[in-house]
C-alpha cells in the first residue's frame, strides 16, 4: 500500500473498520472462543506475559510455551514454566475451554497427561486445583475481536520465533524431493499407528 496516502478521504479507515466489524466471526461475548484459537494464542504467546497469575494467585512466567502437539495427548509438549520464585520446571501444557475439561475429557487418570504442569483455560473462577490453572481471557495482548482476523488467517501459517521444531535445522539442507519422501513416510507411519 505505498504511494501518496493523501488521496484517502478523512475517516476512511474508521468507516472501513466499522463496516467489517459486524462481519468478524467473534465479538466480545460471554461464549468462549474455539479451542483452536486458544491453541494459536498460546502457541504465539499473544498474552501479557509479565502479568500472568494462576487461579490460586501465584505469579507464573512462561519461559517456553512448549511445542504444539498435533497428535493425541496434551496440546503442548516440553514447556518450561516458573511458578513464583520456584526453579523453572519442564512439562506439558493442556488447553481446554473450561476447567471442567480436565475431568470431562478424562485427563486426570490418563497416563498421557501425567507430565502436565499447567492447565490453560479460557475463563474460570479462582480456586485451588491440580495441576495449576491459568485463565487466558484477562491476559490477551489485544481484545479477542481484534485478534480474530489474525487467528483465522495468519496464526496457523506462522511459526513463532524460536519455535521451529527439532527437524527444521537439519532439514534445511535436504533436497525438497527427499523432504517430500520423508513426509510421505511419516504420514504412512502415523496412519499405520492410528489404524
């Protein structure tokens, strides 16, 4: 959008923004957003990281949000979190729309969730629970209605800085055909495991 911007009518942007606001898929409502949006918010750390507090009131620092898990099990693996002044701990992160998801999805007795160190939910009332719970709603770095276009169109395509998977570095020097063959083998193996 280069060139002379003086040709824009006064108030053009405001009128344009107001005209699309009604077409945004999410306005500020009491309804929780889709869980896939929460995953993107967490993955890109679109939160005010310097203010995070668990439901118990304990300050929390996210040193690494973990690697997004697209398979069964917790949503993010190998996160690094510091609770208060305690030493940082490494473990998994599970995201649910509500705190009841922990019991409702049977995470509590499932060994795949034994390494979960933080349960992240959209909203919840303060209380003491295990694992510790962080509610995202009050900590977004922008209003949800403003994040929606980004969440819908860009977030899933982007990799956050420093979040490239373990394969990224080694695969950069591999020819495209070899990477394609490797991905086909990985897909076949995943299909075989799920069958």
